[in-house]
């Protein structure tokens, strides 16, 4: 299992900027970025009436179940899913095998437009994920723990 990503404020802002632009470009109602453990990273658009904790958790469970189906037929994963409803639909895409991008859209936009816009946004998000992972894996002065020494820890817990 890989180490968890540490998302700093500037990284979060980059994720938010891409998701806000996607929401606008896709004419969608809301965009959500979720980790594969079911934790909501961010939401943008008209989502205030939704239980975003449940949405994130259920989406991650959906992806886990779908991954099982993919493996059953010999695929590594399904990179995108679309759940069409009578009035609202969800387009779900995996980003860099790390994150789940969910776009909620209604009748006023088309799945084709959402699919095209998600592909473009996913490329941007994947680059941000790569940067976040690189920062998380390399010791850096940007780490919140860089200035803590072993003596500090001994003093705290000693």
C-alpha cells in the first residue's frame, strides 16, 4: 500500500481551481473530489443539500465494487462510470489511480460534454497528484514536521 498523500494548501487550491473550472465548463451542478477511502477532499457547485459524507463513502464503495467487476473480466479498473437518473446523473472518473472525480449534472447538459470536460480536467488533476506524491515522498523543508527534532519528541513525551 502506498503512503498517504499529504495535500498542502497550495495543492488543495490547485485541485479546487480545476474542479471549479470543470463545473463551469461542463455546465454541471456540482463536482466532488474524493479519495479512494471515501473521504471528501473538496466539493464545488450546488451541493449544500446533499449529504456529502454519504456521497463520498458510497462513491468509494461503488468504485471498490466496480473494481471487482473489472478484475473479474480481466481489466485492471474501469476508469469511468455514468449513473443516469431521470433528472440528475453522476459521472464518476478515476484520477491517477488515486482519486475519484464525481460530476453531478442534470438534463441541461449532456453526458458527452461532461465526458470531454472530465477527460481534460483529469489530465490537470493527475499532474497535481503527481506533484503531491513527489512532495509527500521526498524529505522537504515544507514538511510541517521538519523543524521537530528527536529531542523535542523526547521532551514532549519524556
